């Protein structure tokens, strides 16, 4: 049973436009969410996170939105750059010592000129 | 600050053999985790150490896998005997004390294990 789902395996966006990556979760106990970026042959790199007490967190070109009632979060990248081309993983965890991250299957983003 | 390091980067072994993977976390990180990604699927949790103690080993697939973290510094993950389905990329991650309200984990580059 996949508790974190990324239903789009791939996304193609033109340079300069907005990239929107989506993630859904089923476990209402999750209260902390993270996005990781992964290049081939490297480990996942932490990008941005959000606590369930917030509905938005912004860091430069990256913004994560959380809709708790819909159990949905999204990552917005604007403007998209060719260097953003990578696989993006959504992850979730519970606070209070349950530190393990539950990952989605990833979305491969391609930003083309 | 040095990142999480893993050794070896790649290992090819035959079914039935033993392999030991090593992870050195970021200095000062009490939390250390092992994850595995099989066949390009999602990254799955294996276990979590707090210092030298196993906090959660609910993701360990079976008793052929043994993880240790003697002295609360580096960790090893041994697979004995290896089976074909153990092939995949094994990631190690570390994090600071989560009681501070931060749950970010920092990953190493992974060890690609191929069992033939």
C-alpha cells in the first residue's frame, strides 16, 4: 500500500516557465513533508520542507504548497531552468520520533530550452 | 561540513556471498538511516539508529540483513547470504536531533549492489 503517491512519472517544461510537481498522501498521521531532488548516480538532495501547521513555504524559486484536507502537496519551481532537470521525490513523515521518511516513486522533470 | 559518505560506490557479488556496506554520517548527527531503492522504484526505509541504538528496524526485509553502529559513529550494513532480489541502490542518510522540529535527512551518494 503506497502511502505517498506521485502519479506523474514525468513532466516536460520549457525553460522560464513554471514547473508544478504533485504529490498525494493517504496517512493522516503524516505531519511533515519534504521534497528531494535526485540526479543520476547521486543521492537525493534535500530541497524544501513544510510542516503541517503551514500551508506554504517558499525558498527562492521553490515553493511548496500543502492542502491538508485534500492530503495533497505540490512543488512549484519558477522560473524553471535546465539545471532543474532531475527526478523529484516527495517524502512524508510523522513527528515525535517516527523519523522514517516514506517516499513517492518520483517524477522526472525535463526542462528544455 | 563534509557530507554523508558511503563505501563502496558499487559492488558486484554472486548469489550466496556476503557484502558489507559502510556509511559515515555527517559529524554530529546522532540519527543515521538506511534506505534502499530497487529497480528504479520508490526509496524504501530499512532502519534508523539513534547514536548506537536501533530506534526502528521495521523496514529490514529479513534476517539476512544486519546493521550495526558501534560507538555511534559510522554504520555498516551486512547482507549474508546475498540473494538476487537484494540488488539495488542502498542509501544512507543522517540528521540532527529531531526534537528541534526539523526532520530533514541528508543522503549519501549510495552503494549500487548487484547480485548475480
